[in-house]
């Protein structure tokens, strides 16, 4: 399963959200929010979970879609 992480604008900052958990964090700056989303995606990939980071601009357009591939595959049973 791929974890989706979104970076979206808010009136007074930026929101980084995880779809699977509903968890979200607010940041004052877009660059900080993007950095945190990339770090989260990298951490998930390192732990074996695929992640997709979706970054949306203030005008609603798609700025980027970043795929983080798993670094560690789960053992087959």
C-alpha cells in the first residue's frame, strides 16, 4: 500500500497531511512544509513503505508529485 502525503496551502501557512492516519501538521512556510513531507516520505521508504508526496500550489495547481520507493522489502512468509 502506498502512503499519500499532501502539502496544501492554508490561509496562514501550509498543511502536511497523511491520508492513512489523518494526521496533519501546520507550517508557516511552504519550503519547510515540503522539506518535512520529503523527510516523512524518505523515512517511510526506508522502513519499507512506498510513499507518494503531492504538493499543491496556492492557486490549486499541482506543483509536484514525488514517489518514494521502499528501500527495504518485507520478508515473504
